[in-house]
C-alpha cells in the first residue's frame, strides 16, 4: 500500500512500479511506502511470522506492514532474553501487538505485556490541533475499538490493556523494568512524555522501537526524539521502514 498518490499521478506511479518489478524479474518488495529490489528478505522464510501476520492482518493497510512487523517481532524475540516486561504506547486496533503475541505464543511467556491507549484518538492534553486534524479518529467508534482490542487479547492472561491518556495512565499500572518498548502515538509531546516516564525503566539491552521516527510528516517527532536520546548518550537507528530503533546501554 502506498499513501497520498495524487489521482492524476496514479497511472504514472503504477507504470513505474511495474517497470521496476519487470527490470528485477519480480525480486522486489513494494509496500508501506518502501520499494526495494534484490534483497533476500529472509523474514519471508519465517513460517511463524507468515502465519501470525496473515491470520491477524485484516485491512489493506495492515497487510502492507510485513517488514515493520518483522522489525517488531525481531525486537520482541530479542527482548525475551532481557529482564523486564513489554510495553506498547499507542495501540489503536492492537494489530502490531496481536501479531507479536501470536508469534511468541505470549500466553506461555513469563513476562507481562502492557498496552496503553485512549482508544479514542489523540487527546487535546498531549497533542496539537494540527496532529489531531491529520490523525482524525472521529470516524471510528471508540467503544467498538476498545471492545475489539479486549476481545483480541482475551486469550492472553498476561496482557494488560490500560485505557487512558499517556503518561497519566501509567499511574494505574506500569512495569518496573521494560525489555521491549514500542511507541506509536503520532504526537511529539505524547511520545516525549512517554519516553521521559519510561526510558529509565528500560533494562540494559532492552529495545525501543519508534514507529513514526523516519516518516517525513513526523519530522518534529524525529527532531525531539533525536535530542532526547542524544542527551542520554543514545542514538536512533533510522530504518527504511520509517521506524527508529534504540538498544538501551
């Protein structure tokens, strides 16, 4: 899936993409704003990832996120060997974490997974009017979204869904140690507040994945998170998927 292609450019884009695929004899990954030819894409050989992903993805947008989910399942697998629990800030329908739970058979993992979200879009307290306009969740039934998320994770007794505004919802429950932290809140202030509250809880060797870091329309998040990490002696690895990766040291 590719976003924001002008209607008058769609035919040109489609023709160009088909030409690239033909030139490289079909050896091309083209989805989620990422076009890359001649890579091994070894994650496509991972049958557990394929099964977990395909059984969870429902929309065209979700079906385009395979490489991002490869990054997340890699990080989560690594985090199994690190002291601490799993945390996601910005859950929405729960797609990413649902894939991870299936992939890791999380019900059998001796860790807890905490999912934080308002399940009602971006709150005024921690977002700008521009961010709320770009990411308008008014079209979604928040009660239905919350119900769907609860149903999705009902097979996992060690997954905890915390409804509220980050970081204030951390007062309800938050792990002392974190080995895996995924942040995807589409808001600069919200993500910095989450990092300020959680960074010191991330264990040495723990993984932090910032979903929005590499996307040009999230430049302010990138600048703020780069500064945040540099002040703490860390640097963000920007991935072609648009994600940012930090290993705590």
